[in-house]
């Protein structure tokens, strides 16, 4: 019930395309913890899973919140996928993350408090 209440709290429904233009859904799972980060992606009806992982600089690890690192990990991943052409315009994307702040950033399309996510 709590989830349904949160999903229907908006006065206006979110504007989303009725149908994706690309027939393959893309799934992205990401996590950032401590100085490490990683994400993997998979397209429906394909067998290849693409994974990326690494370490943040000590400056980012020490001066950024875990919420920022989680959201930035996903934003960077999606940007790279778009730039490389592995994520096409009009694709349906499902993002999985264990951080509610990062999830809300993905749902709303940005974070008004963190301009760093938009660079």
C-alpha cells in the first residue's frame, strides 16, 4: 500500500512515451560503495551482458556523499551508453539500484541540488 501511495502521490501523472520506439528493453544495474563503482547492462533478447567497474579518485570518495556517487555512477553509465550508440533514443530503460536517492534522481531525470550530475 505504501508503494502504491508513493507512486500515485503526484497531482499530474508523469509524462512518458506510450510505447518505446526500440523493441529491445535495456536493463542497467549499478552500485557504488566506498571508493568502488560498477554497473552492468543487458538488452532483452540478447545474450551479452556488459559490465563496467572501477575506483573513484580519493577526492570524489572523500568529498562526495554516497548518494552522489550512486547517482553519478548511473548517470555516467547512461551517458556513455548513449555516446557509444549502445543505448538508442526511444529505448525503454529499467534501472536497478539499492539507493533511494539515486532511484529518485533516475525517476525525475535529474537532481536540482547537484549540478555536478549535469556536467
